[in-house]
């Protein structure tokens, strides 16, 4: 027969395992959002992982750049073309210098990201 101490230890281990599972699951949900953007924007500097893109108004094709400033958002730093199709797109893109959005004409989008 198990002692009370053995049962308590088993429950503590189960709670620790559950907390680890919950923590890993939370990493898949982006904790930060840019909000709706319709103009050039420096969303975040430094290392950023973009987990999703939500296009609210298609307009013309926009772009995400790996750049630390708006001035550095040039063709050589473009990582992703933001499509014109409205809706949510799950992604997993890494930007090491920063995240800059340059929308296409009439485009409105939001970006979901995490700092890791």
C-alpha cells in the first residue's frame, strides 16, 4: 500500500509535468500583436519570431523586412511578402534585427509575434 508521502510525491510530479506541458503550449500562442497597421511601421527591434499574419484589407502586396529601422527596410532585407488575400496565415518566421512592415497600397494587416 502506498504511503501518504508517496501519493504526495506522485501528485507533485504530475503538477510539474502539467505545468511544463502548459508552458510549451503557451509558446505556440503569440503573446504580442502589432495591432492593425496601414502605414510603414517598425513593429519591434531585435530578435522576433512572427507566428501569424492577419490581412484585414488586401490592397496591394506588402512586405515584412528584417530591419532595425524604417530606413533599412529595403529590397535586400525583405523576408516575406504579405499577401492580398484577407484572412489569417499561420507562420513561423525569424527576424534577427527587427520587424518592419511596409504595406502595399490600401493594405491593412496585423502581425502576431513573440520575443524569445
